[in-house]
C-alpha cells in the first residue's frame, strides 16, 4: 500500500458557527453542506470533495496544552509566494487573530496560530520545489526565524 496524500481532517469544535467564521470566512474554505442535524459542516478548498469536517460538541474539554501525544497541528497551504503569506498575516491581524510564531523551514515558510478551539494551525507557502527535489534532506534543515 502507498498513501497518496492526507485526504481530510475532522475536528470536534465547541461552536460550529464560530469555527466556520475562522475556517470558511477567514481562511477561505468553501462550505459544502451540513450533516448530523446541522451540527457538522463539511468544507473544501476545491482540491478534493472535502478536506475538513467540523463537528459541534459543545462544552466538551478542548485540547490539552503543552507537549502530548496526539495531533500537534494541521498545515494549510495559502499560496505560492512570500507576498501571499504576508497578505495572509495582514488579514489575520485585521481579524484580531494572534500569530504564535513565524518560521522559515527552507522548503516552506509558515505562520502558526490557534483556531477558536485552541488547535494549532500552520499557514504556509512552499519554497521552490527544486530545493527538496535536488536535495531531499533539505526538508530536515534547521528551522530559522521568519520576518514578514
């Protein structure tokens, strides 16, 4: 068996409308529809039938803080250039979303933030693919600070 790509992520969320304001309205995913008596929404970037499913669970405990086993973060590609990443940062700041960190991973550049339920989200752009195609080990390059 060979995995082709990660197809989708499912999050349990406290408030569906609050999470849709983040993923749909701010990050630009398209809402496909609702299921589970309108308590869940499927979203897509257009790459596939759905990449994200949000299921409202109310006041259930959220993700624990600090290092732990389980999901660390999800990565969402937001463009193909540093200019597009700068624009994403500007939009996040205008929306009052705090940026937890910015990193240059050599093969990609990233912003790190939290969704409304405290899940870490990485918004990134890829560097020129020739970097990792010519030198696959460049993926292991030390992380450097990114200034946007």
